[in-house]
C-alpha cells in the first residue's frame, strides 16, 4: 500500500493505503484530502475491534479518541485534531456549514451539529470533518474551494441529503454543478438490503422507479446517484466504490451483520492550503 494518488481521471481514482496499521481508501482532489476508513489499526476491543470511530456505541471514549487521532494522522492532518468536527447524526437532512477555522466559528458549528446534522459542508482550510457509519452510505463531495461529507441512511437518501449537500456546496463555493465530484463509500449493497413493502413502494414513488411487486431489495446508492444527477452532478463524476459492509465485514463494521453491536468506520476529509 502506498501514498495518496490523484489517479488519471481528474482525481476520481481512489487508492487503498496503509499508514501505521490504519487502512484508508483515499485520494485527494481540488486540494481536499479524504478517505473511508477500514476497521483495523485501532485500540478498541471486541465488539468494537479495532478502529472504532463512533463515540455513541458503548466503546471506551479514550479508545475512540485515540482511534480518531490515528485516523487523522493517517490522512495527514494529525495536527488538526482539536478542530475536528463530528456531528450528532440523527438520520435527518440538515446540512451544517463551516466557513473558517477560527475558534468562534468552530464553537458555533459544534453547538449546531450537537443538535443533529447528517452532512457538513466545509470551505475552511485545516478543519477536518468526520462522519461515522456501519451500513449507511458515506458520500464525499469535492469542489474547488470546498467539500462535503454526508451520512445517507434510508431516511436521508429518501430526503435526497447528498443532493441537498451538493446544492449547499455550490452556493458556498460558487462552483458549477459540473465541477462537483462525488465519492460513495462502503455500505450495505442493493442485493443485501431487503426492506418492507411499504418502504420500497415509497422509494418507487419518490424516484419514479417501477419495482412494485418485483423486489423488496433497495439500492440506496442508486437513489443517491439519481438525486445527484438530478442536481446537476455529471454521472461520470460519481464514483461508487461498490464495497459491501456486509460481505466484507472483516474490513468494515456492519450493524446488520453484527446484530447491532459493533463499531463505526468513517468518511473523513479536510482541505489544505
């Protein structure tokens, strides 16, 4: 495993890298470094072994803090730990915005995201953002002068939170939708996620699908991509890693595969000078 690479497709390629036992699927784009963590390389014990980054699952908080320090160090921003933003994720569609690294702004944003947020748009340099996952869909959006990190479970996906974050990112940076690049990280895949008849019918109606009576399998990433395209993000600038948290439970945490008692991996990003 090597260092960060930009790849050959305008920053769309991602690389599996390992830094001091922490493994990330990572890249950098528009001056933004970002990655999706795997579950190894941390200090947490079972059932949170070992790089658990979630503070709300019952793990020792000291272990979580050390794991977060290691994850940021692997991304190359160990010195920014005190500026790390981690929202209270509530499966909603609220998008918080951070515009500078000054103490007052960080205090304002921390107060806001403690009340609940499932996406953060950041236009500030050296402010790392981390959201946590264990089957829901992580999405990172990059643009000139900014980025967003999004948590999209079924409720957020139905509410089109990734597309909403893209629109906020456009408004904050002044970029065109064609400049946004989207990266979809490890999550429960469409052939693994069986939902109720009522829920699949709800998605069919919202997204104009015709699955009624044919399947109860729900592809959240398909809905996310559709919503992003409808927001103007080119389909060719949406990269889905197609990694399963269920089938690759040795690499990623899975709420469903581990019967609800598990840790959290993360999507994290920060912007350099």
